[in-house]
C-alpha cells in the first residue's frame, strides 16, 4: 500500500513549527469565546489542531494535524491525535457533535473541500478565520510589510468560510493588549516583540515571507521605535485595552451556544 499523501501544509509547518509550542499559547479570552460557541457539543474534532491550543478540556476531543513536527509538540495529556489533512477526514458522517478549526483554514490545500469535510463529520462548525481588509490595515503590514498583501492574496478568509457553510453567527475576536498567544497581530501594543526572530518564527505570515524583505522591515521598525516615530504614528493604540486586528469567530450548522 502506498504511503498517505502528505498535505502541503504539513511540510510548511515541519519547516517553521519547530519552536511553535514555546511561542504559541492559548489566549484565555479566545478560549472562552470558543467554548461558548461550541455550546453543548458533547464531542469535538479539532482540525488543523497544531499543538492543541484552544481544544476544550471538558469533553472528548480528537485532533487532526498534518505536520508530525506539530504533533510531536502536543503536551502530555492532550487529546488523542491523528496525522491527516482537512480535505479527507478519516471519520464517518456525523461522527462528532462539533468540528473546530482555529487559524488553519487559510493553510489548507483545498479549503472548500476541507470545509465540506467539517460539515460532513459534525453538524456544528466553529471556525476562527480572518478578515483580509482588517488584517492589512494593521500597522505592521500597512507601514512596514506591504508585501503581506500579495502573500495573503490567495489565502482563504472569513468570506470564503461564510460562503461555504450554513453560518448563523460571526463575531469579532478582539486581541487583548497582553495577548498570550503569538499569532501575527498578537503584539499590536508591543511592537518591539516583532524584532525577535524567534517570535516571528511562530507567525506563518512572517516566517514564510522572503527573509530579506522581513529583515528590511524590521530594521525600519527598530529605527521608528528608537526615534519615537512608531509611537507618534500609533498614538491611539496606547489608550486601547483590545484591538480588532481582523480575527473572526464563525459559528455554522446547528449550534446551541452556551452563554
């Protein structure tokens, strides 16, 4: 029997995900919102699960993740996991009450097929996606890395998720000032964090850009931080406790959310 085909996202995260677990942690406010969206679902499949962030701990979960590097960083006691891609989930129809996918759909080889699989294996789907316009308005891409626009041009966004599923609710997921996670917009109030290569390495949007482009952007950011330009340009951020950086929580199917 031929070995299973490894999805493209697997090799991507095998390359950039080596230190993922040390930099990407669960943001409590997001975790609470996701649990509320899952509602009374008694069982959950977490697709594109990575190291297990945002998996509920109060009910049975099965994780699906294509990258063995990511699977190897799942902590002891994490939900059982299988190596596989979203486009061909190894489960029967309606095998779970809910399907969860957090910041992963835009990495899938075939998002339409993957979303159809979520709807096949669970009557409820809970997805964290992103809005392209809001993401590109973020100061990092607006002022330092306009190259991100071309990088994300072909990636799936919240609009694609909404077009593929029977959506009943879409909510903004604000990013707290002291966000515990390490995704691209997490450090909106801590710009100096982006100067750390290890921190950037856990952000796929930066890790997959041309290294020279990122180095040049970070040099410009460092200069603007040193002379006060960044603080002057982004003075309004200094008064905020949270920011809409473009992240969206989509609830689809037949949910009965808690709270």
